[in-house]
């Protein structure tokens, strides 16, 4: 599909397979988006899946596949991702973002631009990180966030990921805006938490937006309800007269 014209609603063949770009709204889960689109097809039963989960508090590009295109989900998930976001320095939360309350605070008055730059450089290239305890990673068949909400401690497994770019685009302490280009499986929440630790301080993620996956851009994405209304409108179109 030509993503340059995706917003113009081309002639879809959802059962055969379509690639849809959606701008995931704030506080929606990735499955909420999939479910909304799947329900728009009813009474037709069409396979719908997504490539690359976004946390509920994140927004931006979510890749949706329908029909036979769902077989390509793994390929889309493997693509390099780009994010923009904001971190708050001087505090931590158990979830590494705003899903949970601040549990520790730190003095940031002595932090310099030179220290921020030195810390930033530590996280470019091949790095190790642990997924947040409040994440969708499965351990023993159960999501980590389900165990975390019950107060259970889980031994987390280290991940090896690649951060191609990590740029601090605005420094207005305690807030820092950033842009990250990274490999599949990178947890931006963990990156932010580790960034704070490298400063002998703390940091949590306050805003995150996925702007790109591979060559696909959020600027070419549909708003979810715009897409759902269009799918529903297709069901209401009169069938073509075969004699016409």
C-alpha cells in the first residue's frame, strides 16, 4: 500500500490483507485499537492483529494488519523504531512511568549539562536492559504487570538491544525531552530509568510517542475513530448491480 495516500481511504480488501497505520490514542491499549477495528467489521469475521505493542500511556504509530497480511506481523515488528518523549529527572516510580506514583525523590540541583551528556552517551550502541516489572512480558504464562500489581517479585531477564540514536532535544530540568532510534524490543521506560541511575539520580517517563517503524511514519496514520467510521460506512454501501 502506498502510505503517501493512506489517509485518502483507498479501495480496501481487508479479508485479503491490508496494512493500516493508526495513531494510538493516550490511555488506549494496543488491544483496544485491535478490538475496535475488529468490531467494526462485524458481522464479518476478519483477522486483525498489531505489530509492536505500545503501552497505554504512549501514543503514536501502531501498525495494524488484517486478513492474510497478519502473516507479516513478525516482519513489521522486527523493524527499527523511533520515539520522542519526555522524562522527569529527580524521581522514580515502580512502573518507570506515570502509571504508578512516585516512590523516591532525588536532588537534581547539582546536575550539569556535562553530566547529562556523559550519561546520554552511555546508552548509544549495543546495550543491556531489563524490562520494567510493570510490562507485558510473559513469565510463566502470565504478564509481568499482573504479578507486579499483586506485589510479587519476579526475576527479570536481561535483554540486549541496540540504540542507534539517543538525543536530548530540550533540557528544562526536571524535564528533558528526547528522541530515540532503537531496535525491536527496546523498553524506553527502562532506558529512562537507567539514564537516571547513571546520574546517581532517578528518572521516569512522563510522555512517549512512537513516530516511526521502519519506513512507516505516524504522519501517515489514521485517527482510530476516523478509520472505524470508514470501515462501518463500507458495510452500508449498496451492492453493485451486476447488470450495470
